[in-house]
C-alpha cells in the first residue's frame, strides 16, 4: 500500500524459473539455486549459524542475482497444492505455459526448503504444502511485481 504498486505471490512455475536462474532461454542445471553445493548457497540443518532463519543475502546469489531460494525458509506460492497437478516428469493434466493450480484446497504450495530441513528438501525441484491459513518460523514469502 505504501508504494502504490500491486504485488503478488509468484506462481509455482514462476518460482522455479527464477530459482533455476533462467534467462534468455537457458537455465542453470544446478541441484540447488545457484550451485550444486547447498552449503554455498543455502541455510539448512547442517549449515546454519543459528536455529532460525537468516537475513537474506548472506550467501551468494544465483545467475539472476536472487539469494536464498534454496534453504532459509519455505516460500509461499500462489498455487493451491495438489500432489498430482505439478508432477515431475509428466504433463498429462498440467498446462505447459506457467501452469497454475487455481482449484482451491486446504494447502498452498511452498518451495525452496528451509533452515530446519535436509539438503534433499532444499533442491530446486522440491515442493511441499502448507495449510493456507498456517504460519511458522519455517515459512516466508517472496513477492512479484507484475
């Protein structure tokens, strides 16, 4: 409201596109956002200075200059969660161009993993769900300016 601009949560597909550092038709093929070594780009159970989220920007960014997309906190997406809507390796019922699950449910998609998670849960491809009305120190958000 203070800026007069209209911000929103990213779709799940937008979140992954940015986490992968996509630009001009190519994407980084790293396991984590910006590197294959999570300790270089993300806070997680075995690499954190304290048992809490860390200030953004304490580790190097990905190719787009975006920090903390793997680890630190799970990030809300605007999509409603469905285990079958955005499955890895299939395209049966998922649109190809910025697929967004708008069918309401009990949970929203969260991406990126968190400081309390394992390395596997912090991969760019990892996805989770969180009650849409829930809150926790493990979940945060990143906004998009359309």
